[in-house]
C-alpha cells in the first residue's frame, strides 16, 4: 500500500487535457554508464534494428550533457525523470551522510517499508527522499487512467523513474535472483510476476559468457592490466562461467556483471507490457527500463575492455527485441521512446598515467585522516564528521561545544587542501547557495548542492582523477564516474516513434530538457521541470 509523501506538492487548476494524438505507450530507457562515444566506437558491430534503427529513423541528439555535479546513478535517474537538478529534487548522490542520524543513507533506502516478494533488506526502498514529482507522476495526474511501470536491476534505477505513483516498480533481489518490490507500492507481487520469478531468475539465465563475435571484430584487447579480476578467475579474459563464478563468490554479483542480466530485464519488461496490457487503454501508459549491468561491468573492466564492447553489442540485440515487440504490437506511430544514460565514465586513470596523459588518484581516506590530525593539532578537536562523494561534513555538535566559528574551521580545512595533487578546487556549501560566477565547474557543483544533505566543503578533482580509498581491492584497476568533465557528462540521447522525424541535433542540450520536452509532447500539467523544450522534437511532433 502506497505511503503518503512527506512534502507538499503544488496544486493545479482544473484543465481539460486532450488525449488525442498521443502515443499508446511511452518507453523511457536509461543505460547505466553509457558514454556517448560508444555509439561510434561500437556502432559497426551493432545490428540494423537496435541503436542504428533509432539513429537512422529517429532523432539523434548528439550533444546531450549533464549540467550538474556529481554524475551518479541516483541523481541521473532523478534528473532525467523530474526535469530538474539535485539542488531541487534532493537526490544529491547514491548515498550521503544524514546529519540527524550521523550515518550514511541510501538515496532510496527506507527503513519504514519492507520487501515484497523476497523477504529481503533489498526491498526496504522507496522514493520518499525524492522531493519533486517525476514525469511519470505528472502523466498519472494528467491522465488518471494511465499506468506506469518501471524495472531495473538496481533499486534506484526502478524507483526514481517510476516516481511516487508508480503502479509497479520492480528491482533485483541479490538473495534470490528474482524481482521484488516494497510495501510502499503494494502488499503482494502480481500473479504474473510470481510466475515469471519461478521460471525466470538469475540462476536459470546464468551461463558461460563468451564473445558474441570473432576476435578480429573487436577493437579492444581481451587481456588488459587495467581490468579487475573476478573472484574465481586468474585473468580478466573470456570465457566467464557466470554460474560457476556465482557459486565461488557466494553472490549473484557476477550475474549482474554479465549481459545475461540485461536479457533477464528485457524479458521482464516484455512480460510487464503483455500482462499489464500496457498501451491497450484509452490513456497513454509508460514503461521505464534501466539497464544496470553496463555500469556494474564498466566499474570492473573499464571502457576500453572487450567485456564492455561485447556487453554493448549484446545490449543492442536486447534493444532490437524490444523495438520489434513494440512496433509489432502498436505500430511506430503509437509508441514514443527515448534512450539516454545516467552518466558516462572516466578512462581507467592508471591507463591514462601509463599512456602519459593527465590522470591519477586522490586517496581520499588518507586526506581525511591528515585533515583530522591537523584539526586536532590546531584546535584540540577533530571537527570532521565524515566524507562522502567528495563532500566533507563537519561535526556541528563539536563546533557548538568548542565555541569556534564554523567559517574559521572551513577556512582552515580549505587551506590545508589547497595544492594537494589531484584536487582542482574546493567550495563551501554557503558559497554554492547564492553563487555568482563564470566558473563552469562551480556552476555545475551548485546545481548538485542541496543544503540539508550536502557537505560543508565540496571538492572538485582534476581532469582524469578519481577518488580512491587506500584499502580498495586492486586500487589501480577498474574505474568510476562522478565529475563534471565531458567523459562523465556527455551521454547518448535518442528518440523514436510518434511524430519523431529523422533528425540530428548538434547544439548542446541539458539532461533536464528530456522531461521538459516529454511533458510538452504529452500535453501534461506543469511539473517541476527547469529544463528547456527541445524545439526540434516539438516541431517534429
């Protein structure tokens, strides 16, 4: 049973909205950790009916960027679907330090709900920390008979797109290898999903992962010193016996690192379309799909690996399957589909170093320990509560007791950070609230700043650098994301279907423009969007 939201939504005057000339079904696809250049790098091996079909017959927005820092999965999905930035919707990262409890919280974690379908802690999730309505919420408010469903491996990949009024948001249970939800949405899984889970689960899909194509078809080498080695393997090379690796590790993580998780998710999406009769009613329905495995594999293997290349070649076939079903069921003129990504990724910094390029690591735990010691030496007190996502949080209780001004402490910490290798600059939280600057990175940082959730001092790293902990497993292998640089901000954006003509748009666009444009096309009530309409799509429509 859905919980009531803890914030007040704007009220709207009664407006008569026409349902004519609307698609029967809208499909939003987010590929977790897809750099824009993958379309070019891997395109020669894509089929005619997946990515290339959308590019050749739809709208290709070639210069779509995130307009805030940090570029993580939680903020990415929230920004795509609310049409605004973290300073408004409040999802500043995948997790952050909550001052009230003095602990780290997950962006969709919710101890007030329980798992449905798995009796698992993985089910204690909801959108209660998302402070704005999504495009899916506005769809249901404008057209009360519309249905919204969202699916993903990651809980945040399903929950944030589905919004507060989703009819069903389902994500992966790492205990059972099936899909679950939480009591925020319902008290029992639908019968069709129970049946799906009995036959379709991680263990039944796990098999040996081998390259789909001949070796010479790939641009990447199979064995690289920059890839993490999965437990049970001695080298990061094909083949990967996923079922065996799951047994060795005692975890289903190897499965979610494989392309077979994408296949399972596509099958779930197709089953939801059929069993929930999406697109068969009098109002447009929406299905949100977030493919998480490219990100899970990307962190482990990096963007220049054969594993990632093969992952995307196989993902293209999943997209082809999905498109084929949609067109055969509804016809192109009755569907509206967009595809984008929640962020990109930095090349493996150690590879950048070895290639003589700018890049490296900031060992953030060592830096924080140094700052703690200096704070004690200078004031007799460690004023740092903690660090998360390059946000340094001060301990307000200790500051109050000490009688020392918070500003003096911040100045002291900033001074001791200045000049550290890999750190480009820092900014105080208060500075970001009313920022007037021509500094592009600071502007982006301010759009990712939410006063009650963000830290007191925020760091920006140099180009090509990543934060690392000194205790990281294989610290110089694999990679991540989160910055305001193009390798993290530049993502694909493709549109296809009803009213979408073949077009290329090269001007720079912001990720928040997607929801704003979709709202206009669907004739929705005004939501929280702060993006700009993509006129080329509105005109085509």
